[in-house]
């Protein structure tokens, strides 16, 4: 079971991504189309987190099924153990492009380490992260399962969908601005500075998946009701 019902978000990225996807989709859609060079009339249908679906978030095989695709070349089971990334939002366009979303409202959210303890799970994760790291030609002598693990495992899943299964997947990082309750960045430049340090630590500059990724910056003032 990879569907997780959510309560109404009261603060932080959970609150803002729910409002963005359910109330102000054009704020994110317009930036995605512009940043990825999509057609202006490319419609994006958001599949989660929807109010009528208990704001559910999806992970493991459930997120693949929610996107309406199959991994015919390399299965999710072979690539990653259960308990994988729980996506903040999932979308699909009219031309079948797939959008995987990770949202943040303050810089501390960028930092995370692996929680898995099972030996077989750790082995599978380690191999997939190493394969992704090698594909992106990172030269960093660091363990991708520590420090910025949430970022690297999202990269790995884009690698699984886009490279290993040849699916039209895109990874979207949504960074909220002016979340004062969470002491979040007040400007785009603050976020970009933190992201630049993250990329430097991971040893990734321009890479093969870059054109299938984008950063979207949303001012929460535009989401206030």
C-alpha cells in the first residue's frame, strides 16, 4: 500500500503544495512550461495531492500506477526497496509527460540522511545511487545516502523512469519563498545559493538529466486566502 492520506496542511511545504495544486495550478504550470520549453497550451493534470483524494501522497508502486505507466525495462522493485520517496505532488500532461514534485519551504529541509536499516534494502539503495551518480559523472568522493539523501533519491528515480525505462518523466523542485513561520528564504537568490552549495557537495554541474529537471519558485503571498 503506497497511498497515504494527509490532513490539511497547517504550515510549511505541506500546506503550500496543497494550496498550489488545488487552488493556483497556473502558478506552477506556467513556470514548468517556460523552464522546460514546453508548448504554451501544454495542459498539466495534477493527480496528487488532491482535496477530493484526502490530499493523499503516493510512493512505491502506487506512484507508478497513479501516473498510469509501467516500468517494462527495469522494475521499481528491482531498483529500489519498499519505503521509497513519497512524492509531494504527481502530474501528467496532455501529451503524457510525467511530473514528479518535491517541495521545500525552508533550507533545513534540504538536509536528510537514509533511514533504512535492512541490509538488503541498503545494498539495493547503494547500488542504485551509485549507478545514478556514475551516470551523472559526479566526481564527489562522498556517500550519496547521507547529508542530501532526499535530493539524491529523487534524482535516482528520475534516472529510473527517464533513462532506464525511456519514459517522458520530469523532476520538479518547488521552492517556496516568504514562509515566515518556517523562517524560509525571502528571495529566489537565497534559495539558489543553497541549491548551488548542494550541487557542489554532490559533485554535479551540468549533467545528462538536467534538461529533464527544473526549479520552480513560488511566493507564498500568492497562495494566501
